[in-house]
C-alpha cells in the first residue's frame, strides 16, 4: 500500500472517530468564527465577479468522455453570451466547465472544497477566482446566491444534492427562480420517470414542480434554455 493511500485512509479514519460532548461543544464554538470568515470572504469575492451560470457534474469523468466534451462546449457557448462559469473547482465535469470558459476568454470561477481525497483545483480556473472552502454548506450558499442558472450534468451524490436543493428552494419560494437545465436524457430520464411514477403519483410533489427544470440533450439547447428563461419572464441577468 502506497504512502499517499495510507495517509488518506488515516485522515478518513480520524474524521470518523467519535467525539465526546465536551469536544463537540468546544469545537463548535470556534467553528462559528471559521464559518463567518468563509461566508464574508465568499460574499466579497463573488459580488465582484458578475453574472455566472453554474455547471455541476461528476468529478470522475475523463476528458475523452462525451459528457466532458459536452460540458466544455456548453461553457464555451455560455461565456460567448456574456455569462461567466462557476464550477466546484475540481476535475471531471467541473474541469470541463472551467476549460470551456477559459478558452472562450470568459470568467472561470472555481469554488473548491477541501477534501482528504479526490478534489484538487483544476488548472483552468482564473487565478483570482479560485476559492477553497472547508464547509460544504457555505460553498453551497455561494452556488445558490450567485448563480444565474444551473447546468446539471450527469454526476453522483453531490450533483443530486445541489439539484434537489435548488428545486426545493425554488419550490418553497426561499430563492428567486432561475433556470435549471438537466443535460443528458439517457442519464436523467430514469430518475424523472421515478419521480413521476412514485413521488407524483403518491402525492408527494405536484405536476407544476416539473416546470422548475428542463431536460435537454445538446449544448445548443442547454444554452437556449438559459436565454429563453430570461426572455420568458422579461428578466435580465445581473450584467
């Protein structure tokens, strides 16, 4: 077993060692200041960047994968329309999004998360637009507050978390409505079928909730959905 793998496993093991109540209380008190610092820094930096669309998706997708190339093209087209691109800052789909923005000479923002494994900033983020967070929920606040739209590419639990969080906040009117575009019918149609056959049919959600997001297959259609949203509601991105 390599030294790097041993170090990663030890960090993970330490993270899951149970803490007694005294440790929890003392750690939580100091954590408040760290959380405040991350929020203030995020607000100050993001407010200066301007209108952006966030691209979510798997960190495990390789550059040769069709969804990597598709995310790169979407980012390129969006930046040509004047939007910047925000990603989670890591590899895979996130890298593709930043890469497309970079080669279109658009704003390329990375909201990285400090993890013991898998997540390192990709090289296509603008040097002055990389932020690294310790707390997932603070990072999520930045995605929600400063995105003009979401492009949801195929991904894992993190992608689903962001997708359902956005839908929930819009559904409950806790956040101003913005376009959410799922890309990849082959990937997402099974989930949407389940939502309709189980959650909708059993009364847990309403038919109107499906109007919160759109499902497309091409880069051009994804970008068009973003543009159509602002025309449909007579709104303008915060340029």
